[in-house]
């Protein structure tokens, strides 16, 4: 599976970063991991000598490297220092330099004000990145559920679609994984001026979903369809909870997206509020 051939993991040496490492061995296929730590100068520091910080970071990142190597995973480490600018852009730069096929980050718990938190770095990697992204959700992964979700990440996947080519590509990616035993296709009707228009949209969506089922279903892969009405991110997240999905997998953009756009609003908000891990498959412009 090419997606997991070379995985970039930004690490801040927290317990959340360690949780990510514990899941790496469960991802399918042979893989190489690039561990990255970024040291950024604090705004209040006029004179900055990061030598001691770099030495400490290298020591810690070597510990994480040894942990993964004990699992027979090939590991490369990088420690980057930046005077100014975005950590997320540094992560994407390193991903490009290392030819990473996936970036894996974490989201931390639930905030008192804004709900589930991606954290500023994870949020910016989601919004502005160009590499496929796997966001592991620690609200779900903490405690006894950690091992379950690591081992079963791709078994039961919710795949939202707007019937665009990028959405189809994401569905086909999941369909091609031998670890996937069930896919839930979902379309959300989010607009309509009357009940009649909404009902008509529901019927059309149901027919289109059934056509996709015929294309991808096979004896060892169960495919179900769901047409919902309402706010797309909330409906997708709620469905994933009700179905006890192991993952939500969706394209970064839908129909009619422009190259200068950041990640689509439905994808961004779903990743922000979901209780489940979310895989973002970056949409590629046709040549």
C-alpha cells in the first residue's frame, strides 16, 4: 500500500506523540518512518542559541527511534530549527524533501470552549498541507480503546462523498485495502428550499450511492449506504459514532474546488469535531 511506504511523524515528545508511535506497527505494509521535531524561536527571545535545545531534542528523538527499530521499522530522524514562520509549513517542506506519502498527527481531547481540539500545528497541517494526512483522535484512543483502534483502523470505514472525482478516489483507496471489511458510504443533503426539493435530492443521492455499491462491493467487503439531511460535518461525525466506525476517510476537497483553496470546509470541520480518527486524502488536480 503506497500510502504507508514513507510516513512522516512530527513529534513533540509528549504522551500524545508516544501514542502515535504505538500505532505505527499496526499500519499495513512495509514502511519507513521519518520522525521530525521542529524547534521554533520564541517571540520574546532576541538572542537565540538553540544548541542546547537541539542536543536535548536529538537525545529524545533517538529514544523514539530505538522504540520503533525494536518493532523492526526503518526510521530516519530530523531536528529542524526555525527563526520565524510556520511549523506546519516546515512539516510540509520536510514531507516534500523526504518524499513522504503520509503525515500522521494527533488531535488532543476536548477543550472547554471550542470542543474537540486539533491543536494549532495539526490544524494548519490539515488546512494547508499537500500530503495525505492521518489524524489520530486521542479522545477515542485514550485508555483501553488505544489498542483496539490501532489494530482495527481500516476495518470499518465511513466514506463521505459528494459524487466528485476526488471523493471517488478516496473511496477507491479504502476499497483497495485488504484490511477493510466494511465501508459506509454517506451523502448529506445540506440545502433545499422545500421539503419536495429535499426529498428529491435524497432519492437522487440514494440512487447514486447504490451505483457506487455495485462498482466496489465484493464478497469480503460489505458496503452500506446512508443519506442524511442537515449539517454535513455533524451528520458524518454522528454516523461514525452510531456505526462504531474505526475511521472516517474523505477527500480534502469536493466538487468544483479551486487550486488556491485550502482544505474544503466540510472536511476541515469533520476533522475538527469527529470523535474518530480521520484520513484526509488530498485531491489531485487533473493534468
